[in-house]
C-alpha cells in the first residue's frame, strides 16, 4: 500500500495537486487522463490506490490527477462556498472559484467537463462506454446544496448522476464513473476481453459462475461446464444469461432482442415452472 500514498506535485502556477503515482503509458493502448476537482482528494486514495484502478495507473492506462478545490478558494480562509442568494439553508459552491479552477485545470476547451450531481443524466454501462472513448475528462464533484447555476452555464458540458438517491457529495459518484469507465479500456482487465463478458456489456446480466470444488455441501457444478464442450457451454451461458435477466430485470430483457430459438427455449422453461409468468 505504501506505493499508493499520494505524491505531492506542483502545477506551473504553484497550486498543489495530488497525483497518484503512475508510470508511462503502455505502447499501443488507449489511455485516459482524468482530472478531478474535489474538496476531498483524500477520499480517492483508497479506491483508486488498489486493485484494478491502481494497476491501470501503473500500466499507464489511467492518468488520474486529483485537484483540491480549496486551492482556488478566495481570501485568507480560501472560501469556496457562500450562502444562497434569497436565503434558505445550506451552502453553495461559488461560481468564481469553480469556474477559475475548471479553466486552470482543463488542458483545452475540448476536454469534457462533467459535473457529478443527482440532477444529471443517469449513469449506466453505455454512458461508461461513451466516456471510455475520450482521451481526457474533467470531473467536478459537487458538494453541499449544490453549485452556483452560472457554473453550469459557463463551464460544464455534461452532468451525470449515478442513481436516484442523494449522496453527501460527488466524490463517491466520481469514483463509480472512473471505475466503470476505465475498466472498459483495453488492457485494464488483462489480456483477454473480460470487459465484453461483463453483466450489462450485451444488455444482459451474466448467468451463474462456478469454480472448484465440483461438489460443495452436496451442491454440484452443472455437468456441462465440466464437459469441455465449448459450443454447448457457450449456448448454456447465453441461455442462463437470458433467463436471469428475464427473472431479475425484465426492463433490460425487453431491450435485449433475444432470437426466436432463445425465446422458444425460455418459453419451455417458463412452462416447466422455472420462471414466473410475469
Ligand atoms: Cl453524482 N452526486 C450526489 N451528491 N448525489 C448523487 C449523485 C451524485 N448521483 C446520485 N446521487
């Protein structure tokens, strides 16, 4: 874990940023630079300093730059928030502070600037795929009651929410977005096409998985999976995936366009009483 500790770096204008250590980009791979503007850069150190997100940085596939918004704060106390005009509770992130920070962090005007907010479009695998096409992203973590509306008008190109619930800040949401996006980059999960097998990759949930022991407390691994017959295994997996999606996420199933044979098979299994009729 020691290697995951942040290293202090200086921006040309002497503003401090924290960069999680990374090495140069692997040849022939698509890398992404993700800048994050946040009041709590330390929140990122655990999740981004371990496992696949850390490996992505070591392999040079993710260049993560964490910028402490406090550095752009105004006055002796580096104020970043103020009370809402018109009264009411809570604090609002200031437009002057945020817009200046965004403009200084952003490498050029083509870098998408994404505000994490419960008011944004809802994040999913498809949005992650879109973001994975970008070379650079700037994620802005909202906090408190929100951001001054003029930040949206002047400096935000997209707004993302990770679901219909309210978090205390955008940091956890930013990490969700980073993880789901970066794991889609070639080379992050390893040499094979692991991302293509993910639940949601083809609009379906994954079916059941097994590993040894083949008999555990009287529960057997399905025979077929031990047969070595890759054709039949592949068919089995696809059907299990359809079955599970139909049972758990009928909304996704409707959009997945199963083939006639597959629908027949599912209908037979429904007739066997294995599936609810709804
Ligand atoms: Cl992006 N931010 C906050 N504060 N809450 C959320 C969210 C984002 N997405 C869902 N809830």
